[in-house]
C-alpha cells in the first residue's frame, strides 16, 4: 500500500507540474483553447445553414453539433502539447533525473497523462460554457454535461499516451510537433465537424470506421438527443481501443529509452 501511495503522490505532483507548465507556456496553451475556439466561431458562423441539408441530424442549431468537434480537437491538441512538453523535459534532462529517482518508471508517464486529463476537463468546461452563452442547449442537462467532461478527459488520456510514446521514443520536441498536421487529418476524416452520412467517398467510409467518430458521437449525444446505451458503449469501446494502443506504445517506448539510455 505504501508503494501505491508513493506512486500516487508522484503522479499527483507530475500531473500538477504538467498543468502549470502548460499555462505558463503560451505555445502549449494556445492550441488547446484559442485555436479550437476560433475554428468553432468560424465554422459556426460560416456554415450554420448546413443544418438545412437533407439528412443532417436534428439539432437546435449548428453550434450544438459543433461543440463535440471543438472539444475533441482541443483534446487532440492537448495530447500533442503534452507530448511536446515531455520531449522538452527529455531534452533538458529532467526525465533523466526522474529515472534516477526511486519511483516507478511508468509513474512519470502517468503523471503527464494525468495532467493532460485535467487539461481535457478544463477544455470541456470551457466549450460547454461558451456553447451555453451563445445559445447551445444540452438536452440531457447537468448529467449530460458531466458525461461530456468525463469522455473528453478519458479521450485526453487515451490520445495523450500516443504523444507520450512518440516523445519517449524520439526524445525530440520537433518530432512530436510534427504530429500536428496528422492530428488534423485524423480529425477531419471523422464525423467531428460534419455527419459522415453527408460525406463523399472515400471520406465517408473512413469516417464511419474512425474510432474518433464513435468518441465524438458519445460526447455529442447528450447535447443533441437522449443518451442511448448503444452510443455510450461504442464510445467506451473506441476509447478502450485507443487507450490500449497508446499504453502499449508508451510502455514499449519507455522500455526502449531505459534499455538504450536515450
């Protein structure tokens, strides 16, 4: 039990450091809040008539549909920023000092992911507040809002593991930063910003099977309709798949760094 408590203290301390580090560095904070907020404003203002298209889901407004997309975009960028910050720690030698300390090696990765989860929750609360201010309506009320925050936080952990894996494997912030364009490709090849039923091929088929689409649907359903067990189950399954992949990649990258020393 003492070992568990010690690891939890390490995770708590490193998670808090990760959050503070993000708020102190505009280059890490801006992609999480500023960019998705600007894109949300542009898309809502410029494509609001999309709700009139035949086959578009029944929503009170385009903002209702777009909120989940903005949240998941913020989450992906938070995961990328977390990977960049971890790579910077490696370059500065901070990670080497952690490896020399008598703590669980994977605890330092979990600490970073805990910080990313907190940032995900903050971004979810931000976009819920923005949405409500500008006229969005959450059909499921407070329970629905809490469900959205939970899914966004879990998404941050799942995708944050991939950023951490790249950082541990390469040890270079520039390489992790290079994932930025890939994030947008994955994002736009999902139903985050547009229903997959209205996309053309091959984007429609890719979006239908993109795990991100199921996660976005789980975040969106409390806003636009009644939560169903099917939507929740699919979102949880997609999250579990991404989390399993990211944890395996992170564990292998950490073992590689420990074996090679860099």
